[in-house]
C-alpha cells in the first residue's frame, strides 16, 4: 500500500499491509534538533541541514532520507516550514537553521529571550536549558469580559493561507504521504497560555463565569481559523490536528465533571464543524497525561484520533486502552515510552519494549505507530534505530 492509503486505512480501523509509522508528522511526534543531528551522523547522512521549525521546543524537521530510512507515512503541513530560514545554533553550539522570523536577545547570563513582533520578551530559555518557556501572558491582568473583548485573537492571514494551500497541493500531487494540517483547537491550554497556568486554574475553580467567557471566545477563534484552513487545504489533507493537554502524570488536570461541563461541549462544536466542512478529514487531538477517564467524552465529542497515548501515565496501559477504546478511536503513538525506556534503556530493551507495544496495539487496525511524544535531547541514536527496527519486524499484518 501507499503511505496515504495505509494511514487512512488505519484511521478507519482497517488492517493495512503494515502498521503506519509517524516520525515528524506533527509537533509532538518528531525529534529535537540535538538528537536529530546525532542521528544523521550515526546513519551517515551528510546532506541537508538541521531545520529547527519549532524553536521553542527545539524541534527538527524530519527530512526525506530519514523518512525513507524509517518507513514513515505522514508529513506535516506547517507554515513554520514555509517562511524562510536563518542561521542558528543549537544549545550545544551545533550549527542549524531556524525560522527566519524567530528573534532572540541574550539575557547576559547565557540564556536568551524570544521577542514578539512588538519587541516584548515572550519566551525564555535559561543557560543550559533545552527549551523556551513562556514568560508573557497577554491576559494575565484581565478582570472581566470587556478585557477579553479588547484582546486581539490570532487569525491566520491570507499570505499564510496561500503558502499552506500551495504546499498542500504540492504534497498531495507529488508525494504519497498522508498530510496532517494543524489548527488552533485548545481550550484548557488556551486559558493557560493567555492567563498563566496558576491564574487559569483559579479561574476554573472560583471564577467560572469569566472562565466560560474566555472559553467561548477561544471557540469563536478556533472555528474561524478551522474554517479558513479547511477552505484552503481541506481537499488535500487527511488529518486536522490540534493540541490540548488535559492530563498530568497521575490523572486529569481537571475533574471529569468540569471537563464534561466546560471543555467537552466546546470540543463537540468545533469538531462537528470540521466534520461537516470536510467529512473525509479526521480530527486528531494531542493530549498528554493520564486521561483514561476523559476518553469516552472525547469520543462522544467526535474525536477520531488520540495522541500521544502516554503509556507511562497512570491507568494508560496499552492493553487497557486497546481493549476499552480500540474499536472506537485510532490510537496514534504509545509505541515506545520516551520518559524512561527510549532515553535510558539499552537498544535491546528498546527493541523488546517497542515490539511488545506494537503487538498489543496493531490488531484490527486503528493504530499508527509513533513514540510517546518527541524524541528528547539525551536519546542515543542507536536506541532510535532499535525502536524503528522493532516496528519494522512487529508491524506487519
């Protein structure tokens, strides 16, 4: 089967010739720049560069030689890949490229700030750190709905839509890959990015009217962007992806009742609109953590695909997830634990762990392989190779 056919079959719970594979199909199934540079060297790949398309998380774009080497079936449609590049250095000094519009200034202690279009310091990477963390929250001082109305919500522009449409058309006609587009679709996370995590949790707990008003405005914005993106690329993409981390390591970040009252109804409106506009496009949610108790609500809201399937979180065992939800939800991820096994196991341990997980998840389709979240800076290249060798062996139907 061709990669696009293979992915569509899996998403619709049909067994393909093998389990589809994703490395780099979206921002949470890829690899950081540092291990990517080591992996290319380990495999003897000297062409190309290290393209850090997401400088905040230091994520590398997976190039065609790596996709072929590991049998990948998915490519991302992301405007960060289309706006040009500038020279950059990874935290260890390795030369790389990053988005042309990404601006930084040093903090005089070895760290650096990201600057937005207004020159504000919005993200910060400390000396010795691998990531940028947000330090500016635009609605941190908001007190009422009038403050929410004065906020300028991000709407994708015409130029970005044209770039995405041209690239989607090219990928559809010139490659056989499944194509995944992204759109804003978070609700719990949106409040955190806008208010700051602590204030947002307090809003949800003690200022429900304000929290509901913020969520309603987020929904309006998500609907607007989803409609614009689907109008531009909906004839070419197979998957529309959004992020909203609902879980922690030990359980949901909010009580299931709060999820069902405040988050799930808005997800249902957004996902129903996507399905109505493009019935052939599947809805993909990235949500980390122990969210077993929330999954029935996600399915009821119209979710087709769940990622990253964090098998290291409480109650998220592969066998339990496959048994409970494998016929109603495509599980995308969960193939190798990136907290403990992939960085710290031996290649043999990585191979065995990955093979066992694939054997659990693959029966009947409804599964796309990826490791649990991005491959981190400390992962040895031989472990990455062992992981994909296990998929190649265990993934055949």
